[in-house]
């Protein structure tokens, strides 16, 4: 999903539970990451969150937010990996207060992953997670997002071949059918966009005041 489509999607979802929760989640992520370079992303050994890390980095860079740029923590980066892809588990051992660990795990996390998260939490790092609702991951997280519970039924489409009743050669035809499996990726796009909001790092009362002023004036302040 490119930036234009993701931005249109976010606009369409304004006022929905999915739109509101992903925005609140992203703003909390910004607000609790107070140390420069303190945003880390982490996930299962076989599904590291490259996708979200890249999108967050792009959006924050585009918005001119350089103090909360994300870093991908990897289980075993190869020796010849470029610097931004060579951050290993030692980074977690150095984590502490003022930093945030965003865990992305579409499937139920393995025990080894949970142990790493628990260790980081004990050092005072704020834990955020995007997952499937796993109880252990939820209990370790200060804030969690479960896209499966937020995506409206039937939101999203996929192509499928239409079967005809005769044997004559036909051009490939497609139709659309509901699909919710894209919800996990959709939520990540929404989070990356919301994290770059101008007021994302402000306390909640300041955002509400700003929104009220904009509604009264009819234009952004």
C-alpha cells in the first residue's frame, strides 16, 4: 500500500474505532518515547517487523521528526549487514526509561520472545504491542493494539476468478469479495501515518484544545 492509498484509507476511517485506536496508539508511542533514538521495534525471529520500521522511518522523516526515528532490533544480524540492519539483541540489554519497545507479532509469540520483552520491561522501558490478542503479550504491554478486533467485517477486498458455465475461452474476469486478513497490515499503515502527526507527542489535553480551536476557526492552526 503506497502513501496515497494509506492516507485516503485513514481519511475514510476517521471517526471509526479502528481509526481512533490506531491514532491513540501512535500518539502514545510518540509521547512516551522521550529519549532520542529510543524507539525500538522487535518481533518473532522468523517475522521481524521490517515493514512497519521502514514506514515509520519514512513518515517521521517526512514530518521532520528526527528524535523518535525507529530502529529494528534483530535476533541475529549478519556481520556484513548495513548499520541500520545490524542492531542486535544487545540493544535490548541497554534499553531503559524514556525508551519504547514496539513488538509486532501477528501470531502468538514464542516463549523466547516473551522473555526478552519481560526483561526490557523490568528495565523501565515502555512496551507497546500490535498482536493477535495473546494474553501473555497483552499482560507485558503497557498498551496493545489488536487489529482483528477493530477492522470492520468485510473491510478490504481481494480479486478472484469468476467461473463460467461454458467452456469457451474467456478473458480473465475478477470480482471482489470481503477479506479481513489484510487488517494487520492495514493497522500498521495507520499507526505509521498517525505517529507523524504534528501534535502526536503532545499531552491529550493539548491535542483536544488544538482540535477545538481548529473546529471554531474552520482552518488548521
